[in-house]
């Protein structure tokens, strides 16, 4: 049984941490904090959230210490990440998962934060949330209403969130393989998920609904990562695959070469249809403004007949 964290309420305090890279513009933290406070939340910055050490937001021990401090701080009801980038996986051996489980609370982030979602799922046995962050989402003046409503609906209501595409008006969702599958939701950024393979933080795949997205990866790189999962015998175990919005994942040479190049859709069909499970693409989550909040570990239904991913149980209590 995974622990469901306590739901978010107006006036609650959001702890702000930077487990990976620092934002290119440090002022974005202040702008995003102002947005969160206008939404009715208080904020509490981790002591070293503005640190910078090369491509990292401080040393590994500093970032791990900030994260642990936010979990144990009774004044903080939820934790939001500043950004992804790189470095979260370096923290995983430094965290005390027993303490985290004893102080389970909402944690939200995506991209490089996928490493932390996998660790919290496998080691702390708690639900965490693949969703918007300060640098990429809350700092934006034109943050889509869809993204904010998904965030609030999933984190503030102790009821099943339902379909993740509710309120999404764009016509991006496509059915690659029909059918209906049920299972726990696991996944996140495909590149980061692959880095967990063979580690204590590798999530279980059998019978799960796997959700995936990536950014800036050419189609052959998707092929390489899917092939790795197939060669490990893991991708064959899933009950269904939900693919999000993959930003800037076209082949930059495709239009100016005579050599045959596969599109990302070609790769998805070739690598995933052989699984004979429901497969959807273009669902509203990933490195783009329309980014639904997905609880990692919650029971879900992937409906390849209706073209939707349903969250079947409350993610918070």
C-alpha cells in the first residue's frame, strides 16, 4: 500500500526546493512565488535554493539536506521543485526514506525529478506527483488554465481526479493501439527512467500503466531507449503505454538529407505495437505548457477506445 499524502488546502505552505539544476534566471523564483501566493498559498524557500555550483543548484549534500529539511518541517504541507535539468539522481543515496515516509507529503516536479519519483515509489512507498514546476510553469504569465486546474484538482480534492485531458482543447491525442488496461501508474521522463535500470530505484513494470515523455530527443534516441527497455524484458511487462507531448523531438536532418529517416511516430509504432497493449500518444503532459499533474503510483485506467488516461482513485487524503 502506497501512502497518500495529505491534500493541499488554501493557506498551506509550499516548500520550494532545487534538487537538480538552478534556474538560468534566479529572479524567476521570486516571480513564481508571487504567482503561488496570489493563488492563496504561503511559500517557504529551502535555505540553499538559490545556490549554484556549475550545472547543479549546490552540492549534492546541500540539495539533499534542503529536501530532507522540507519533508521534516511541520510548517510545510507540500514541496514544489524549482526546475529539472540534471542532478536529482545524485541525491538518491543520500536521502533517508524511512524519515520521508514518516513525514509523507506532496512533492511535485517532472523531467529530471523523475529520478526522485522512482525513488519515492520504490523506497518510501508513497505517491508523488509528476507536474508543473516554478521555472517552467508557475513563472509564466500565460500559464494555461488547463495546467493550473489539473494541479489544483489533483492535489486539493480527496476524490478520483478522473480523465487527465479534462479541459484540454487541443487535438493531439491519438490512439495507436485500442483496448483498455488497468494498473498502477509509473513513469515520467523516458531518459531518466532508463537511468534507474539496474539500480535500487528501478520501478516495477509488471502490470503497470507506463506514462512517458521526453524533450529534445531525436527519433533514433527514442528507439534506443525503447530497445533498452525491451532488451531488459521490462517493456513487455506493462499493461499499457501513455505517451505525452514530446517537445522538439523531430529529426533536425530529416528535411535536408536523402537518407531515409524515421519519424517519432514510426518509432512508437515499431517499438510499441508489438506489445499488444493499449497505446495512446499526444496526451497533455510533458515539457510543454499543457502539463497535467499525474500521481505516480495511483491506480489508473488507460482507455484506448475512448482515447483517455483516467486516474481512478484519490491521490491525496
